[in-house]
C-alpha cells in the first residue's frame, strides 16, 4: 500500500532523512520507532507532503506521491493524527468531525458521526463542547475520529498516546486494535514498546534518519540489546 525507497529529506541545509526505506501492506499495522530527533515525525511529514523529499520514491496505492501537495495526499486516502492533536479549538466536537469528512476510500459503510461516537462514547456526551474544552484524552479521541471521518485507506498516528493518563492510553490502544481487526492499515509512532509489540505486525527503528532495524513483534520483544541500543530501554 505504501512504500518509501531511499527517501532523503532536509529542512534547508539541515538533512534529516538519509535513504529512508519503509513499507506497509494492505491491512497491516506498522510502528516507527526511535529516540527523539531521529526523524520519525519528519518521515510522516514527508509522506504527507508537508515537507518535500529531496529524492527517493514514495508510492501510495500505486501512485508516485513524492511531489504531491499535502491536500492531494490526504484526498488519495491517507489520514493523519498529528503530534499535539491540532484539533480546531473554536469548533465544537461535531464541527471538528465533519469539517474534513469525506468518503475517500469509497467505502460501502463509511465512517460517520454515529460510528465515531460508538467508538468513543466519551465524545458522544461532549458534542457541543468546543475543542479547547476537552481533556487531553478526549482531544486525542477527537483527532482520531476526525481522521477516520475522511475514511482513509491508511491511518497514521504520530505519538498516539503521548501525555495521556494510563486508562486513556488503554482505551486508545483498544480502539486501534479494533480498527486493525476491521482491516484498517495503520502506521503508528509511540514510545510504549510493550503496547506496540502487542499491536503492530512489524516495526521499523530509525536512527539519524536511517532504518537500522526492522522485524516483527516477537523479534523486537526478545531483543533487549536492540531496545537498549536504539530506544534507550
């Protein structure tokens, strides 16, 4: 579904990605791991067209999207839950959800308000609250719901549970497991290795803008040296 090959990205003269490779198959959940500052968010921004790649290939659903603007990438079927949530603070929960809603995957059973509220009952009782009146956990649920309302073929979450209370984290992971079981393709960045190894099919670890390790959950769980060396665990 998504493939990055030898992608290089820079901010001005400062290069961040050096030959980045990554692949996600249809219906697969993949994690992107690494210490802070190693290029995880830059990789996501490059996929989305927020930061243009200098070179390499980015192919999504058979389309070479490396030079596409971000709105076309989104319209093609990639939904982003950004780091920091970035919901609209002066719009209500319902307005946030419908602002960018579209059935871009041409699903016969598309995401709508009813399905989002079923997934996140907390939001159902906050429909008329403004975005800035929600807790951090509720804002993250809203950000996920907003992305799902675009009916994406691929859902990307940058720091999926960062700064959330333990119970809310569990709720988010349960939500993601449910999405995966329904066939949703997912790319997730998070620091919770234990949760990620229970959730994701495969993992990529990057250091200084390069993939230094890739493997499945059993390999990552059993390899304490890799966890310590590249993730500081």
